[in-house]
C-alpha cells in the first residue's frame, strides 16, 4: 500500500520552485565535531581501554616489576535502519505541478518535488540521529541506546542528580557538574560540557543579569542580555563555564547534561555517505505500477570509552 499522500495546494500564479517545510533540528553533535565519528564499521568495533597503576618507583640496580596494566574493552555495534516511502504519481496529476511530470501517460514524479523530498528525508534522518545519539532507547523502533541510557547503566560514570534548570539556578547546577569532573580530564583540549537548549538559554539569561549568584541586575559588564563573557558574545559564539566550552546539543533532553572529552565519545556507522544518500526509484519499468519509492539505508550506534572520565547530570 502506498504511503498516504495529501495534496491540498492550489495554483496561484507561477510556481516559485521552492517548497517550505517545518523547521528541522540540525545535528550539531556530529556536524560540529562534538563526538568522534568512526566510519567503516561493518559489524562491530572493539574499543580498547588501558588502565595502569602507579608507574614510578624508587630506583634499584635490578629490574623490578612495578604497577599493573589492565586492558578492558567496550563494543561499538551500529544498528541498521531504513526509510521506505512509496508515492503514487497519479496523486500529483491534478496538482499545479502536473506540467513538470511530462505529457505522456508514462509520467514521472515532479522533479522539484523529488529534489525537495530527498533533502527533506535526509534532514529528518539527521534530526532523528541527533536525538537518538543522546536519548535513544534500543527498545524503541528506529533507535539505538543513546549516551544517557548507556551511562545510566554504568556505575563507573560520575553521576550528578538533576533538577529543573532555569536562570535562577543554572550557575549552581553547572557548578555541580564541573565539581564532579575528574582532575585527569579537566582542562583537556577537547573537554566540554554538553548541554540542551534550555540549560544554555538559562545560562545566557543568567549572565545577562536575570539570574542570582551576585551577577548583578545589569549582567556581565553591565551590558544586560547582550553582554560579553570574555571574548564570547551572546548569540554568536557559545559560552564557556569556568573555562570549559558549553556544547549545545539539540538531541539532549531538557535538564540533562554530560561532561566528557569528544575523543571519549564515539559514533559508529558503516559509511558516513550512507547518511546522505536517498534513492528515488520509479517502479514503472520494474512492475508497471505508477509508484515511486524513496529509500534510505544506514547504520548508527554510539559508545564511550572510559566511564570514570564522564559526568552525567541526570
């Protein structure tokens, strides 16, 4: 059965050549380098972890074993996903784009709509991937276990109890996350605090003078909500918190945060290009039908390396 199609547009002058869809979430976690992407994982990949004890001992004339080396591992196993749509070309004959389908009875899907549909499907997949990276549940169709699910089940992860975050408490709550960060990773070049939209917006408002903690009624440099924090300006460049960059993740649910190194968080897939490849198949030459199929297949999965280097605010 073809995917239900509803066409309610009416002809009103020359077609502008553009379709408008609802605003889609971007996938900044991957696109902006928030995690380490491991491509070409056909089935699964083993992530080795090395832990050592105290290495330095007092010198002697003999070779004396010191310390210990412990090797453990985590498994990154991407899961397979697909997008399957089927549209009937007949549904478009009465639409105001019918001329694009050609004059023959053996017509084609309107090219402008086909182009839009390809871009739309790819963007929807990016949105779903972003959400699943952080808050996915393997038991839910179309999802894999995200970082929150994996970290919640790991006793090595440093846990901080979450609450509802707003401008009045965001400084304190970010401080709790920062205080739980191990000294070994604090200050690492790729270390950051991953925050959702509501935490970041509350932080911007707090620094603008609408929070507590002695920020003042006029905010940083008495510039209110358009003020500066060092060289980082509200609305243009992400803020730091105590020197640690805040990385805004659209996929993180409200009132959840993760502090970790990007090199300790992994996203696995078969081919990165698979996430950008949407196939449109005209079935007329295959089964004589008037259907057009839209197909996308890809794999995705996440994993992290060392749990004791991660803080989960949840």
